[in-house]
C-alpha cells in the first residue's frame, strides 16, 4: 500500500491514532500480513510512531498539526478520562501546569511514556467512573472530568496513597472553588467512601461556602 494513500484515508476519516484493526477497517480488502509489513516499514522510515503496543500515530512534519496530549491520553488506555492535577490545572483551580497527564480508568493503574509526554492512569471502581464530559481541546474532542469530579478524584487518590491534605498548601484558587456545585461534588464523593465524603466537606468548610 502506498503511504500517501494510507495517509489520505486517515485524514478523510479523521483518524489521528490507529491500531492494526483500524487499518483493517479502513482497507477491508487488504491482506493483513501486508498491512503488518507496511506498519513495520513505516516505523523504520519514521513515517509513524508507536505510542504503545498496537497503537500508532503519524509523525510530524507529515501531519499539519500535532496531536494534543489530552487526546493521546484518552486513546492510550481505554476507558479513561483526564482528571486529577491535569484537570484541576485545565480549570485553573491550581496554578501549576502538570508535568504529566493524569487520568482515571477502571483498569489497573499504568504509566506510558512517548514523545507526547508522560501519561499516568489511576484505577477506580466502576461505580466511581463518572463525572466526565466531552470538551473541545486544541481542535480535538477529549474526555475530561468536570470541575467537581476532578477535585473529588484529586482528594480521593491523595487519601488513598496516605498523603495528608493541607488546603492552604495545595494553592487552590478559592474563588473558582467556591463557584463549583458542592452538592454534585459530595454525590461524587459518595461513590468512593466516607473518608472522601468527609474530606470534601472539610474543603467546603475551609472555603466557608
């Protein structure tokens, strides 16, 4: 298969990351062994990169724009949504820009590293895998926790790892936090445990709202 034909098919179908199965779906009449050989050759030539086992992306400058890290995070480990420090930074609840993209998943915790960055995944029970939404991020649709769930996830996983929480030291933007829906946050906390519920209430008391 000609690479430019392949690239044209990706663009036409708006595919940014792809697996062997995705290519089979795009080219149902192609021989699977040939498709595998193409992937191997394109990897060697630097046309594509491996994000993880059986997940690939085209390499700059072939593409007109780079793939944003939030989108890569969603695709690397499914199901997952961006949350914790990354989402809190996205909403300006904390001032720091996270050095890695943190996400929540129902699968075992994992870490991936590639040229797009470092991607951390925290595992939660299925009943707590909620509170995320689709937003437009650098031209891509990505799954990210809403403000309330990002905060609750952040508190839960800190407590889960035995890390004490000092609200003053966390450098939360108090004005933004006061504007979140605290009833919703408490409902999310109920999906975890009583300790998380109490910590959310402590946070609200600290804000005096």
